[in-house]
């Protein structure tokens, strides 16, 4: 009965330029080909299936810790779910809780319901997962009720179906259950082989080490049965490293199996220590009734070995109602065997014989239990004086002992052969895996080379494209610069003849020819200065004002005594360092004299006011009292000078973020007259490079 303790309750532990365009297209085409060769992704599950998987992942521990609460939650979600497949996955979750709470009738009913649904559905990976879970639970139920052969068959089917499913990470758990079933059938070599396959799967699936400890204590139990206590301690010690991380039912399995190992070593005190830990653990969880009563059954046997009859009777009486209620024949046979021994300890031979007469030997009982029963019967007949029957049971006991010993030797031999075969197969698999890894490495290297070449081609194409684009931009900028320079040269070339023509025309038409002799030096100075300024894009304010004063001195005599000129220069302005566009002031002054003041009667005034604004701008105002600007006036001129100013400023503004502001407007003067004012605002950081 010590081995009736190893089933996994579910399948998942409680169960990521033209040349440039040509290269660019080549690189993009190559990348598209590589992307087209990639694997198709796994189909995305439905929203309801995703909700189930999230719920399962978040609450899987509750299968063992709070099964009744989890069952209620799963049933509520079943009623809200429209997808029949997802609904049956929730039903499978309730099946796990029925197994934990030992409600076996309800569990069988759910298994039949899931089986009927699966039979009506086409095969798919998710159907395979659901059916695998169902078969795994059926195997656990068979194990609990002592039908180990049916359990073994169910677990094999669960394993085969899981291989067609999506969640292959739970396959090691199914193999553990299959190994346990083989152990209960006495096929220890096969059980050990399944355990080792589970270990191999854990490594293949790259599962964490924490998932391997059930395999360790399973292998430990195999070697307990084979009485290879050195190997069993090795695997139990491996499992003990993860004791704190085990679920309650896993702690129970580990403690019970380790206690069993000391029982078979005839160390009942150590065995009792582990069985009492099992009772303490199971007492904390109301749903661990099976585990609690099995630990009491094992503990009572240890008390019998120590001849403590009262303690043994107390534990036997505590666990018998549970096993009678469930009808677990192997447990009841074990209890009857202990009752015979208890009667012999009390010298109640009649009671021992009555128990022997009514006890029925199950067909799949463990030979060790039968061997123990024969020993007790031999003792009974010796004490009652029936030496013939005592001798008979002695012979049967020896025969069974030899059979068990031979079976263990055969099993150990078979286990060694299977281990050798598995090691050889594993070595061959590792060689194949290494070859496959080398091929994969070569494929990846080829893929990396292709990617690198594609990336290089793409980078070259991008570089050529950007280089060509930059060259085109430089050519366009150079062309614009040349065009701007040509425009300015054209403007300056138009200005100089225009101004000279105006001055000469004035001298020719002067009413006082005798004054030409004194005016000509000024004219020569003015023409020379005009030629110098025509070659410059900008001048200092001092140079511009000197030119303007020379021009006004030249015009002053022709304007008469009624002409007055006023220049106001603010102290904050530094004329020697302040740069302005060439002839910016001279042209408005010339227009004012020629078109506004020359034909005016009375006082004629020209004001030039220059000051610096708080923001650092140089503000220039040229004001006259010639009656204001009149576009329809016959004396307004051709406008060539003003066009020169505006075109020059327009070109310069296109090269600056802060622009020169120009204003031409009529203003009211103090005496009520109307005048014209031309204003320029030059930013402090204005640049004159085109």
C-alpha cells in the first residue's frame, strides 16, 4: 500500500539618381524575398479562448489550494461562454477539482460528458489538448480506485493525444503518471523508462529545473521497490532541494514515498517521522482526505512493527471508514492484513482467523502485501498448533519471496538494459541533434550573410540616394546664388546710369549755367562714389550718409532758399559699424527731391531721422513735406529707384530669418500739411551674403 500515492492531478502540474534608385529597389526586393520565406505564424486563438488561458494560468494553483472556489468560478464562466470548445475546457477544470476533493462519481460524469463532446468534433490541436486532459484525469481516477492497468492504458492515450496538441510542455507530467501506473503494476523497468523519458522531454522543451522534481521522487520510489536504496536516496535528495516550491499534494507524494523507503529498510521510527509530516500537511487542507487516510494507514503499520497496538488501532479505525466508503479494495486488504497482525499481538487468534476468512484478495494486489499476509498466517497457525498449515504458508511465503526477489533482479537487469538502451539512443539523438544544429548554424550563417549583403546594398543605395540629393541641393543653391548675384548686378547696373542721367539732366537744365563750374566737382565726386557703391551690396551708415549729403549739396542750389534739410542721428547708433544696403537712403532722398519738393511752392523740408529701437533694430525714416505720395501724380517718375530698393531687400530677406521691414506712407505734419515718409527697420543680426 506504500506505493498508492503517485498520481498527477492534471496535465500541467496540478497540471516573443537612377543608380541610387536601382540599388534601392534591388535591396528592398531582396528584403521582401527574405520576409516572404518566413514561417507563417500560429493562428491566433479566439478572445474567449485567450480569456480561458489567462484564467487557467492565473488560477492553476487553486486546483489544489481552493478547489471548490475554483469550481464555482469555472462554472460561472461556463454559463457566460458561447464557444462550446472553451466551455468544455472550463468543464475540464471542474474535473480536476472533483478529483482533488475525492468526488469520484461527479468526476466520472464529467469525463463522460467531455468524451461525448469530443466524439462529435473534428480533430484539431485544441481538441487533442482537451481529450488529453480528460484521459489524464481518467487515468488518475483509475489509479485512485486501484485499477492500475486501466490507468496505464488511459495515460498512454493521454500522452499520444498530447503529442497532437499545442501545449506540449505538460507531456512530462503525463509521463510521470504513466510511470506511476507501470510501477503499481510491477513493471518497474518500464516505469523507470517513462520517468527518464520525462526528464529527456524536460530538457528538450527547455523547461525549468523546478519541473523535474516530481520525476526525481518518482525514480526514487522505483528504486525503493527495487530495494536499491543508494539510488533512491540520490533521487530523493535531488527532489528535496525543491521542497519549498512544491504544491501541497507534491509535498505529500515526496514525504510519503520517502517514509516508504525507510519502512522497507526496517527503520520504522524514521518512516513514522515522514508519515506524521504527511498527516500534519494533509490536515491543513480539507480536500486532501485520501492523502490523510493513506498516511494514517501507513503510520498504523509502523506502530505494528514497534508492537504499539493501541496507536496502531487508533489510526486503523480513523482511516477504515474512508476506504470502505470509496470501496478501495487494495487499501481494505492492507487494513485486514494489519488487523490480523493486531489480533496476533493481542493473542486474539479467533479474531485473526475471522478476519482471514472474510478477507478477499484483489486480483491486482501488490505481491509484497500478499507476502506480509502469508507471514502473519504462518504465525497464526504456529500459535494455534496447526503446524501443517504453518509449514504450507511458510513454503508459500518463501516461494513468493523468491519470486519477488527474482522479479526484482529481473527488473533491475531490465532497468539497466533500458538505461543502456536509452543512453545509447540519447547519444544517437544527441549526435543527430548536433548535426541538425550544425546544419541550422550553417543555414543561419547563410541567412546572416544574405541579410548583411542586403543591408549593405540597402545602405549603399541609401547613401547614393542621399549623396545625389545633396549634390542636387548644392547645385540648386549655387544656381540660386548665381541668379541672385546676377539680379543684384543687373539692379546695380540699372541704378548707376539712372542716377547719372538725373544729375546731368539737372545740370543741363539748370537756370544758372555759371554755377556749373562749382557743381561739377561735386558731380564728379558723386559719380565716382556712385560707381564705388554700385559694386557693393552693403555699406556703412557713415558712407551712405556722406553720399546723401554730397547729393543734397549738389541739389541744394537748384532747390532754392526755401529748401531745408534736417538730419538727426541718435546717440545709440554707431554709424561706422552699422551696415545697410547700398543706396538705401539715397534713392528715397532722390525721389523726394525730384518728385515731391522740386515743384512745390513755399517751404520745402526733408528730414532724415535715424535711431535704434529697444530690440536693437536700426530704424531709418526719410520724410518730406511734398504733399504726400500720389500714385496718379504726373511727376511721380518711372519708379526705377524704388524698384531697385525693393528688389535688393527682397533678395537679402530671402537669406535671413529676420527681415528688413519697409514702409512707404503719407503722414500728417505739425503744420497740418501732408508729407510722405519712407521707413526702414534693419535687424541687428542682418546678413548681406547671397
